[in-house]
């Protein structure tokens, strides 16, 4: 980024000899200095100062720095960004929106969500189009594959035990269970992912489209996205972006500052709940839009039900709330189809290594129009 400028004069040989001066360097802006110095606080301060110039390339680099927060471990061993770091990331997104570099951030909450809890069956039918409620029930395709695979392995181990003259196949069962546990705990499911992708050729594509749904809806709903990892193998090797915030697992990390503040006050409004639910169900909605059904997202649904029942004390039908959130997600994804497809391509090509590049690509479609 540093440009060297050397001026040569045609009449230099006629001039008296003078001590040579070192080539001058172009001065760095405060934002460039902060990025080069890896000073996250200074990066956000400079980004928040409208007098400091910032183009798209600098915005991407700045957002990558702001999102690469250092996690703090709590008593349960899970990792979360500190409140001060979340505040910096919120400022970064808001500054980018104010500068016109992320104009669609929070665009979906500038008007009421398409469907509310008071929607009639006719409204739901019209908005859902060709999708039935079954499309929003995760079928856990990987789980079915491993149930079948487990049965095959079990039969094979019994046969091997007999062929080797062993009295019992249980040692083989225990070894297989140990390997499965090692893959889950130590390898973050990388082996299981490899097996599933070999059996189901749409599996890896589904993951990208699933995470793109979370990311786009979080962005449109004004929830800062901290990072994204697209596979267990990439999570294991430290790939993707914001891997620390994801606790070493594949997925999309985002947070809702308004929800966090409301939870601390002990008073969470319905609009905040609806917004958060839409983003959590965004992966399921994206699969429903892309494939007509959802294979993944069982963990998302379980986490949402737990959140509504235990954290919020939700008194309504949580599954109805989840399905309504997924349907709202479908409607928003259809309204922003071009942005979604653009984001999917960026994630496929860049593997989410730059969260700044992924996020800012969302508004490329509007800029090109």
C-alpha cells in the first residue's frame, strides 16, 4: 500500500552535488494506519469519523479487523465477544451504512415484516406460494444417512467378528463409537461431513446456501455478522472468518445488540423477538427457497425453541413462531433474490475468508443496477 515516489531531473548532472534524500512516502490516512497497525479500536474510530476517507477496499479491510474480535471464555467453555467488542462492531456497521458503503444494512426493519402473528391463512397461503409447512421442517438428511450407515457398519462388524473367531462384536462396536466421538469432539465432525458429502452431492452446496440465508437476513435485519465458516474441515483448520467467535464450528456468527440490551433490562419486545427468529430460521428458509425443502437446520430450530421457552418465557406456540419466522425469511429472500445469489457466489469463491468482502457484496447488485 506504500507507494515510493522518485523524481529524476534531466539537469541533475549540472547541479552541485548534494546529499541524497530518501524517496518520500505518501502519507497514510488514519484508517490505513490503524489497519496496518492492527489496532481494532483505532480502525473503528477512524471508520466512524466521516472526515477520514474510506473506499470499498478499505471498508472491507476495516470490517475484517472489526469482526476479528478476541473471544473471552466463560465458565461453560463457550466463546463470546466481549460487550465492548460487540459495541465496536456495531459502530463499524453503522458507519459503513452512513457512508453509503453498506446501504442495505438494516433495510428490512425500516418497514413491518411481511407477515405478523395475526396473518390469516389466506395471507400465509399466498405468501408461501408453492411451499408447504413441511418445507420448513428440517428433515436432517445427514442423520438419516448415518442411521443407515450405522446399521450397515453394525452388520459388517458382526460378520467380521465371526470371521475372526471372536466371541463378541462388542469390542468393534466400542472402537467405532470411540472413533465417532473423536470425530465429533476433536475433529468437529469433519469425517462425518466428508462421508455425507460423498453420499449426497448436494450437501456442500446446501451448507453454502444455508449459511448465505443466515448472513443475508442478519444483514438486512441490522444484526452485525461477525464471521462465517462453511465446513467442519475449514473450522478445524481455522478457515473462514471469525472462526474464534464460532467456537471452532461451522456456521454464521451474528448477534443482536438490541436483544442483548433488552434481555439485560428484562423486557424484550415482540418486534425484537420476530427479527431475531427470522435470522435464526434464515438457513432453513434459504434451503426451502433453493430446494423446496430443508435438510439442515435442526440445531437452529432446537436452539430457537430453547431460546423462546427458557430465555424469553414465550407463552405462545413456539413451533408456529418458528414457522412464521421461516416464512418471513422466505419472503425476504425472494424479494432480495439477486443479492442472495450474488452472496452465494461470493461465499463459494472466497470460502468466507473475508467477512467484509462477503457482507459488502450484498449491495453490489444495487450498485450495478
